[in-house]
C-alpha cells in the first residue's frame, strides 16, 4: 500500500466525541468539534458530528470550504479572528465568528448586509493566555458597539487558554468569565446564547467540576483526535489515543558506525536523542521527513530510536531486529505532528471504518485513499 500514509480510525474519533459529549452534557456543556488539526477533513468532521458534536469550528477559510464542498451543512464557527480581507468568505460559509476587533466586526456587518444575511458574533475575552482577546475592562463597550451594527447578532462570549502560554484554566478564571457574561447581558439587555469556556485544556476543570456557571460550550480538537490533555500530554481516561497512525517505509538499512561528529549542519535538525554508543548499529532510513510532519512529535515503537531527520529522510536505529528495505514502521503523532502530516500532500490519508451514511466524499485532489468502506 502507498506510503507514507496516515491511517485514521473514524470509529475511535466518533467514540471519543461521544464520551466527551456525554460527560460534558451532565454539566450543561455542549461540544463544538475543532477540525483545524486535520485540515478540515470532512470524514473526520462527520465522525465528530456522529459522536454528538453540535457544530464545527475552524481557523482557516480554506478548510471551511473543504467541509462545505463535501456537503456538510451544520453550523461552522471561525475561531481565528477573521482577516479583514476575508470577511466576505467568512459571512458566506461560516454562521459565527470569534472576534476581537471592532473594525473586523464592522467589515463582517457590511459583508452580511451585501448578502442579506445575519452573521453571529462571539467576542473573545483575554483571560490570561495573552494570545487573542478583548481586555475584560473593554468588553462591555465593544458589546454595545456590536449592537449598533446591522446584520450581525451578538451571540456570546468566549475565552481561550493554554495556547500561547501554558496558563491552565481554573475555577476562579472560569467563574470570572461567567460573571463577564452576566455583565454583558446587563448592559446590553441581551441573553447570551453561548458562553464558550475554551478548548481541550479546559477538560480537567470541566470534567472535575460541578460548578460550571454560565459556561455552556467547549471547542474541542486535540482531546477528541488524540485523547490527550494538551497541557500535560497525558491520556484522558476513557478516550482512545490511537485514532491516528503514521506509517512510513524503510528505504535503506545498513550497519554503520556512529557519525564521527555530532555537530549537525543545521542545529534545528539536531537529533533529540542519541542512542547509547554501540560501535556498529543497525540503522535504517524512513522515506519521510521534516517537510511532511513535525518529526520531533513522533513516538517510535519499542526497540526503535530516533537519530535525526532532514527534509526527506528520517534516520532510526534499531536495537533488536533489523528492518528490511520495503518494511513499514508505525509511529504515533502528537498534535503538531498530526497537523503537519494531515496537510502534507505526500502523506496519503486512509480512512478506516467510514460509514455509508457519511455524506463526506473523499478528496481526490489531496490524495485521500479509501479502505474498509
Ligand atoms: C485550536 C483552538 C481550539 C481547539 O483547541 P484544542 O486544544 O485542539 O482543543 C479552540 N479554540 C481556539 C480559539 C483555537 O484556536
């Protein structure tokens, strides 16, 4: 079979979504499935929806176009604040967008008016991550400005955590977000439909707490896809961590001495781990490289040590058995490695367990293969 390839177990993605939806429902929280980590792959989006996600969220308009052209009609939110140059496309294909700039919201309002539509606005509040967000003290005034604009509806507020910094959302911070929601309602006279508390990093709080206040939504990507807590990298009990497997092919195996010098030409390509010094060890090359994925984010199987990688070659050392040319090796990607691989044109995407009811069609142009249909 074609290599390198990403094997995607849609059933595990559906079950992971189902597990989180069930547990969060008890706390009054709905799940929006975030597909940016998989390039807006429609079959994966369908698996999230089949698992009970109430809508989808994306950070790139090209990925939204991918979802829409596969026939997905559910609500899609743009979670990266829109580019002023893309307001028309946003209004055309997204129901809602997360915003921090009044000029952009004003652009969205004009675009919505041209199309005779109403576009939903979520206001993102800065709660400590220091990436995007309106400072809390300015939230009410921005909300009032939104109310004056035509063809936009203030739908709610949200926050994001642990993306740029590793500020973990705690009970006190989320209680503050609830309070801010109530203040906005008081000054605007509106009822906020959605208070979106954050992403996968919020799960320890959400699953542990019975006091979720006004928070009624989380935007989840990494936990659904990889079953791990993004802050600690540890598996979340009850979730599959192996929905994605990256498979690469061996193109050379030789017994070679250790390199004479460990000074590499490009310091960013430095191996993360040098194996214990055997004079001669079995080394193999896999036909995959930095161009295809974040090589540092791959977990090798038992008995295989990562030595280094360049743009097209990944060099490993094997302790027990020698791999033969043409053999395949399975590795587990972390979120960053997954995202790069899902967007790499030379990595085939093989969908396992696709259901007949799925409306998603394979994307021929991006090299999707089908198996087990
Ligand atoms: C990426 C992102 C998410 C999803 O984060 P995960 O850690 O993958 O759950 C949610 N909200 C925003 C604004 C994001 O950028």
